[in-house]
DNA sequence: CATGAATGAGATTTCATTCAT
DNA sequence: CATGAATGAAATCTCATTCAT
C-alpha cells in the first residue's frame, strides 16, 4: 500500500512557502529551488504539484487572496456596529502584515503589477472580482453609517472605492516609509473623514 | 560640448524606450534586446550608455519621476485657486496615463516593489522624498482650502497622506477595471469629500 | 513453483506493455511511468521485475523476436509446398502488424538502430543470429523452389538475403505510406519475381 | 558596422555537425552541448539559429535527405544506359556511407523510425515524397530496361518499390553484419534478378 | 509484494554581457 | 561609435530510480 497523501494539503504547503519567498525576494527573482528549499522538499517535487513556475505564481496569488479574504471576513463577523466594522476593515491589512511578520506589501505590489499587465487573463479577473466584492461590502457598511434621513448626494459605490483606495494608498506610503505616520491611526482617521465628508456633502 | 548633449539625448531616448517596455512587459520580463528594439538601436549600443540592465532600471525610474513631476508642477503653476489646484492635482495621474497611452501604473508598482524589497537607497530614498514633497504640497493646499476660522482637529499632514493615498488607491482600482468608475470624477469627489470631512471634523 | 510462474507471467505482462509503448512513442521518449500505466501497475513495481529501463529494452527486444519467430514458424509448419511456404513467409509481417494493430515497424527500427549504434552484444548478436537463421530457412526454401535441372548461377544465400531484404524494404515503404501499394500483394509479387529471376539467371 | 554573417551557411554548419553526432550517438542521446562542441561553437549559439532541439532534428533530417538526393542525382546524370543507371542507383547508398566514413545507417534508421511515428507530420510527408520520387525514377529506368515488345504483366510501379525495398533491406542486413555479404555485389545481383524476373514473368 | 511520492542528476533553454568588426 | 553574433552562467524542467509505507 502506497503512502497516501493529501495533494491539496501539500499544494498549500508549497504555496505557503512560495508566498514567503515571493515576499522576501520578489516574484521575478525567486527560483524554483528557493521555493523548494523554503518548503523543505526537493526541487523536482515542486513539479509533482505544479506544472510550471508561472502556475505557482498564479496559484499562490489566488491562495493569498483567499487567505486575506477569510481573515478579514472572520474579523468583520465578530463585530456588529457598522462604524466599528468599517474601522476594523480599515486596519485589517496592517494587522495581517504585522501579524504574519512578513513583508506582504511587496507581494501585493507584485501581484497588482502582474494583474494589471495581464489584464484580460484569469488572474486579473480574480483581482477585479475581489475589488468588486470589497466595494460592495464597504458600500453597504457606509450606507449603514450614514443616517437614513439624510441621503448624501454622493454615490456610495464611488465612496466605497474612495475609502478602499485611501486605505491602500496609505498602505503603500506607509510601507515605503513607516516613520511617515502610524498606519492604523491614519486608516482610522481616513475612514472617519470620509464618513464625515459624506454626511456633510449634499 | 555638442557631443555631451548628444549623449544625454541618446540616454534619454533609451530611457523613454525602456519605460515603455517596462510598463508593457514588467521590469523582470524585459530583455535588453526589447529595449534596444524599442529604442531602434543595436543591443550592444545600450552598453555604450549604461553599464547594466540594473543601471537602466534605476535611471529610468528617476527619469520617470522627473517627467511626472514636471508635468504636475507645470499644471499647478497655471492655477491659483487652492481648491482648483487640488482638483487639478487629483486628476493629473489619469491624464498623464491617457496622454501617453501607457500603463504607467504597472511601472510604478514595479518601482515600488523593487525599492521596498531591495531597500535600494537610490530608488527608495528618492521615492520617500517624492512622497514627502507631495505631502507637503498637498498639506499646504489643504490648509488653504479649509477656512481659517474652523481649525480641524485632524493633522493636515495625515490628511495630505490620506488624500494622496486615495488618489493612488483609486488609480489602482481604475487601472484594473476602467468600467468600475470614472477616474477623474472619482478623484474630484474624493478631494471634495476629504475637504468636507476635514471641515466638519472637530 | 507457482510463484516463479507468476513472476514470469508478470514480466511478460510488462514486456507486452513496454513493446506497445515503445512502438507508439519510440524507445527514447518512453517513460517508465508510461510502461507502468500501459501494464496497469505501479511505477515502482516495474523495478521488482527489471533492474533498469535498459534491461526492459533488451528484454522486450528478445521477447518481441521470440513472438515473431513463433508466429512465423507456426504458420510455416502448416504448409508443405515450398513456394507456398515462401509466400506465407512473405506476408507474415504484414499480418503480424495488422493482427496486433501495432506499428511494429518503428520498434524494429529502434531496435536495429540501437543495436547497430551501441554494438550491444546482447542485442546485435541476437539480431545477427535471427537474420542468419532466416536466411538459412529462405535459402533452403528457394532451393526447393528452383527446379533441380536448372541450377542458377546466383548464390542462393545472397538470393535469400535479397528476398528477405525486399520484404523488409517493402515493409518500410508500406508503413510510411499504406496507399503506395498493397503490402501482401507486393510481397507475393516480389517473391515470384525473385524466383523467376533466379530461374532465368545463368 | 557589425560582423555580417551568412545565417544559412551557419545553419548548414550546425546541421552538418548535428548529423555527425546523431549518427554517432543516436538522436535520442545527443545533447545540445554535443552538437555545439562538434560545431565548435557555444551552447547558446545553437539557439541563435534553431528554436529547439526538435527543430534541429527536423532540419537535419531535411538537410540530410537533400544531400543524399543531390549525390544520387549527380551520379545518375553522368550515366546514360538505363541498366547502368539502375546499377549505379543500387550502389549509391553504400558508397555514400563508405565515402563519408560515417555510420549514416543509424541516422537513417532514426529518421525512418521518427518519420513513421509522426506519420501525419511534415517530416513524414517529406520521406513519403522522397520515396514517391525515387519510385518514379526507378520505375522509368525499369521500363527502359525491359524490352518494349514484351510487356511484363507486373506493374512497374510495384516493381520499382520492390527494387528500392530490396536495396534498403539488404542495406540493413549488411549494416548489422558486414561479413554476411558484399553490399555492392548483392545490390547489383538484386537489380539483375529483378529485371530478369520482370522480363520472364507473365 | 506493491506502490507512488520524493528526489536530484542532468538535460534544455534563456539572456545579460562581451567584443571583433 | 555602433553593432549584433557569440557566449556561458544560471535558470527551468524532466524523469529514472529509490524507498517508506
């Protein structure tokens, strides 16, 4: 009887390792042997689970998105107040990065860049979908935050894009220069400012 | 010194070409021969002007920043009203992109990723400086926009970071999916919302 | 010794499979896993019966020759007329191929090439022996065919080589392009022509 | 001004070298580095002229066929008597082999085997075409050899196939065991027997 | 015994850089 | 100066063989 193995688990192991190496060295400079070493397996073993380096890249991208998604939704599920939810959402990225003690920032930039370049392919669609879903979540949270009797003249879909955009834009600045400001603080302020601005706008 | 000028012109020509190719294929997947072809010169000629691919990368980054900076400051100089200035600043990126018909976003992401990862002094410091300067500009414009009698409790430096962040964050979303919203419109709204939010906040 | 028999059966099973795959993909491009799959056993199991891929190659060659030999001699034993025997011999290859629905030609060419190139005693000697035996059989059949009163000036050993050669040469042409001619028909004609030629020659 | 190079000449050089190595080691066991070494160039240079090892294989196959063709037709052009032409044709292969002091036999077997396996592809069609042309040449030579008043009942197209087949079949036997008979002698005898057989047959 | 997951030696292929022309 | 042919270091990828289960 042969050793029976959980292929999906092993794949996840490899992706876990690849994400770590991608984050540290960058996707372009990561060699298959680096991933193998990080996963503590042989170079050839990688090819038992993935057909090519590119396939690993795409798979690790999806894997990463799913993981981030699940972390964020788990976190949001524990909160009921919409403003609190928004604030929790705002600081999630920073905590994911810090919590994993990993430079996820760079891998995200690599993923973004690659997604944009391969705009029409599966990987980009996935990211587009992720943004769409996030915009919907934030949109509905924003609508809950703004008093019902005072409808803002601003489209909440665009407002959601702006909020998400500000969080990511801040994130980039913060990653480049962590002394520029405190990310969590800035994220919270951004959220509040945008809500305030929406309430006032009319 | 006509020769010197000629040399600088040729270098600029190569950098123009390299930026185009970097944007389209990504820095990592760009071959020296791609750049040579785009610049319409021989592969070996590149090495008359740059010592290595890496030197081209760094130089093209600086070249790119200078170009963007000059476009933006030229544009701002023609405007006096602070709010108008802010709005002009907001939409600058989109126009740079559209005007050049180039996915500048991807090259910026590559630059970001590379500078963060390798902590390259030449690039990273430069990028930090650029953000610092931009924050200062936006900070002072924001202060001009907010009525003097109503001082917001929010630090305008952080507010500037938030505004810049939202513009870049929106930019990324827009590049990924141009049907999600109209970038210029969203940039304008974001600027207004943040100003409104700042005015209200206390 | 039931175990021994079982073992031989399994070996034969693997060789059957390997011959099929060798014929389809070529010896060089055949992977051990291909053979395992064709034999419907595990990859590792192969190594319970053979020490290496090369050993399989040599063994499958012998196995193949034995099989062809037994088919031909069984067929010839049922016939007594020497001309009929020769004609039966002539069409044997085509029937072996068609009966097995296999491109035996390619495996034979691989075997030939490999034995010539590497001067492998195990294979080459065997092949030389096979040809020698066949030439002897055909030689004696030819001698029976030619009327005793008219001895041809041609050495019947060379004549046998020519007959065998023509059958194999036709076989190659036919395998390459089955629409070129009908193999069995051509084999029969070749046999007759050569006998006629021998009878006339003086 | 760059070094100007004749690409086709260089390609021919590489093919010349590859054929030598293929003949010695077999197509399957030949490494790119073997070819590079034989051509006395760098490993990477090969890829300036051919996209892959497989492309080299196909190209060298065509190159080889052309070369053999030109040798044979040059030889035939110098002869006018049809029987002499046939005999010259018969011994051509042996002389090509001996004259080049190369084991062309094995490369031919490799090419045959590969052609048969990839039956529907370009390489096979080429070989099919070569046989077709040769059959036509031999057919017309045969028709010239047989007296006009005595039409043989045998289709000369099949007779041509048989003659070509016998030459190649003898060639294989001779390559396997050069002591079995003298190839040129056997080729000549075969040609005569077949002509005699054709004349008598009806 | 039978298995197939794991392996790494060794093959193919890429491409930044050099350098003769 | 300008060039592109040549190169080989270094990457990707393959697969015969081993071995724990």
